[in-house]
C-alpha cells in the first residue's frame, strides 16, 4: 500500500526541507537570502497562487525563516517520542511559542469562503484571499496548520540516517528512511559498527 501526499503536506514538508544536509557533514540552508527564497517559491508555482508574481525581500525572508523554525519545532513534537532531526535538536522553539508564531503568520491574510459548483459535481467550498494581496507567509502557515491537523501528520518521521537532517512522510508502511541513499548509508554504518565491535572483542 502506497500513501498519497496532499498539497498542504507537500508544501509544509518542502518548507522544512529547506534545511538539509550539505553533503560534507554539515547543514545547508536554502533560505539564506531573498534570491534563495524567490527560487524556492518559483519551484512551487503549482501550489502557491502568489508564486508567479512573488518578489522576495528581507522582511519576507525573515518572516518565512521564523515560520520555518516554528514548523520544524512542531514537526519535532509530531514525531515524538521519536527523536527530532539532528539539525533541530539544540534549537527547538518551545511548543507554545511555535504555535503562536504559526497562528500569527496564518492570520496575516484574511480569507473568505468561496463556493464553486460544477455541472459534474456537487458544491465545493474553498477559501480565497479576502484582499488582492495574499502574503506568502500566511499561505505557508495555513498549509502547515492543515497538515499538522490532518491524519497525514501520523506518517511524519525524522530521518536518522548518518548525516541526514530531513523530515519525511512515510510513503509505504515499511519505509524507514527519507530516501534510498539514506537507507544505504544507515546499513553501511551498522555494518561497520558490527565489524568494529567484533574486532574489539
């Protein structure tokens, strides 16, 4: 059985994954400057309505980075009692502060319910911005809230392969790692640890 991933879950997870392993034993951050944020937003035009006309600036970058810290802290809580990502272990926000940050960001753009009703289906309600401007931070926060409040949250895991700092959603029941290369690194590390233990006995 393979699971699907909602647009909200994908967006929240992709935001968290802007903190990643750099390939050299450290951590890389894709959101270090406005250009990095603009590149990341443009990669999400399919799920971010404002992506096509988005212009990054320092204030938006700071707001998105603060939101990301809250999301990663709440991801750490969601995977508990499992360990959080090693990238977060020493800098998690207290849960009340993370929740406040997330909720305040979500409130930045008011929305209104919009009813649509096609001839082929029943009525559907979705929420659209109440004003012409829909701040990026609010859209990201609302996606994170929708994901964290959904049953998908139960599939969230932190990858504990050597050097990995990613969170991931289990795509099938037996999945242990965020990607096959992490599984390979974990197996190699276990193999070396076993041989080292045997050699020292």
